[in-house]
C-alpha cells in the first residue's frame, strides 16, 4: 500500500539572512542527496510554489508531495530532511497518510 507525504514550507528569516553563495551550497547538497531516491521506490509527485489565489489557500509558499512504498522509506526521507538542517531555514509542516479510497475516507469522516 502506498504512503504519502505532503510538505508545506516557507523560507524564514534565517534563510533570507543567508548569503546567496551559502544558499546555493545548501541547495546543491539537497539536490545531491535527492539523486538516489527513486532507487528506493520514493517518487516526487510535485514540488513547487503554492497557488495563493485558490479558495482557502495555505499561507505557505511551497509544497512537496511524495509517494513511498512503505513507512520506512517515508521515515528515512523525513530523517534526512531533518538531518540536512532544512527546518533551520524553512517554516515547515508535514502531513502523512496511507492511500484510502473515497468511500473509506467518507467512513473515516463519519466516525471522526
């Protein structure tokens, strides 16, 4: 059963205070670390800026949506994100879930 992670994040004051060369060095390290994810069954479904013009838009500026073969792969990615220092530079929230269908989700909502 696939597992999903949605990240919402916004650069914070520590990021904006970082000189451009250090920002690039940090992002280069992130890019290098992400290179082998697909070999572990980790799929990036979407990365990019959020659309502030939609109804009930998030205040966060960026999002990431990931798919994983299991919770171990998800947790390994989250550990890597944490270890990279990402949370130092970005105000960030995560939401994770398994894949359920619409009917199952309606039952979950009814039971909530």
